[in-house]
C-alpha cells in the first residue's frame, strides 16, 4: 500500500473530524489540515482505487499513528468529509436528512461527492449525487421551467453563488457524460451572476474562495452577450403583430392595441434586453394585463408562444456557449 498523494502533515497542525474518527478505524486519511480515522474495509467496498491500494502491504517507511497507516490526499477537506459521511450513511440520499439542509449545503455536498466519487471509482455514489444535483439543475427544459422562478432569489445569495461556481469547475473538470449534459444550464445560471462575482469570485468567512477558471469566465462573459442577442429574437413572440394573437380572439383590434401597450411597458422596464431569457414571463404578463386588458385567449397564446421561444433557446444553449458536442 502506498500513500495516494504524499506524506502526512504534522499531527499538531491537524484538526480531527470527530464525527468521522472511529477508535477501531484502520486507516487515517489526511486532507488539507483535517484528519479522518476510518475503516479500510468500507473504503474498499465502495472504491476500486482504495481497494487496489489496500491490496498491497504498506511500505516500510509509511507513517503510522496508533498503528494505523496515514494516507495523505490532495483533496478538499470538505469534499472528503462529505464523501466519507455518505459512505458511513448509505441511506443519506434516500432519507430526509439532505432535504433538511439549506439549498447551498445540498449543492456543495453533492458537488464534493461527485468530484471524489469519480476520482476514486465510486460509481454508485457518483450516480446518487448526480441524481440529486439534477433535481436542482435539470437537464430538460420542462424540469427547468418548473424551477425557473426560484433561481433569481436563490442565486442572489453569496453562499449559493459560491456553490454554483465550484460546481461549474467540477463539471468542467470531470469527463462524465452526465455532467456534460448539465454544463449548459450551469453556464446559463453563471451568466446571471453580478459582474463583481464573475470577475472576483466569492470569498467566505472561513477564508475559502470560489472563483471561475479564466476559460469559464470567458465563456460566461461571451455567453451573456450572446444571450442578450438571442433574447431579441426570442421576444419577437410579443411583437405587435396579429399573428402573435390568438385566432380565437373576438376583439383582435383591441388586443392589438393592448399588445402595443405591453411592448411599450416592457421596453421601459428593460424586459426585452437582458440575458435571463429563460425566465418565465407568466407573472409579468398577468400582472401587467390589469393595465393592458388583453383577452384571456390572447394572453394564453402569448405565453404559449414565449414558452416555445424559450424552449428553442434552451436547445441552443450548448451552441450559445460554444461547448463541444
């Protein structure tokens, strides 16, 4: 058995993860300044990499502590703690504990598990974590549509921005087809971040920082400009034209005049010149219609037109962000 990444830190500089420190543990894992005393048998059961590593006798010069070999890893300590926590609680993704956590905690835990499960050959854990991430960042338009109203408020918070930026980095670094399908929506949400967050990243109180890789930053900035241009086309469904109104309308002249008023209001409010073109306009249209007085069937037609326009943009996200097929 050999150390995966190097020699251990001095014990005086390490913090013990008490919830993952077992007196009968048979190996000590070190990540950054954090120490975990766990069981080789469980690691071997879940991981082909650890199973292969533990199949060989440890070298004579391998450091030990309390009779346990010490394996130093280059992993993020938080990610490793998330991974080990799920190994010891295999009902984690099937129980309610994850749902009781905050939104950003769910994202960060699953991001860490995906990152290390891929590295250490833990396919079952990878799939479980990906399934959970997909609940938050869907890969289908209609699933995204059901969640679109929650993204602006959630992603205005720094802790969620931190989690999103880290997830973008992990998804780009891991050559997994599941994550490849998620990357377009992650970049789309990345374009909605404030300029200062895009450029400088997010610094947390504990000193940890999440910052986009320069290539990913360029993708977000260029993608934002492309989205604004695409929004111009997508919003043509609201253009004052009779074909945008319902054929069932019995007062098309009045509804045409109302549509002109709606577009004028939208231009004043900047509705037609932003990068968030997957935003559901239902509430805006229904609230504004108390002033515009479009008939019900025309409102229904306009919203259906806009849904189809959004769906078309969704299908082009990979092209908009110049992602490889």
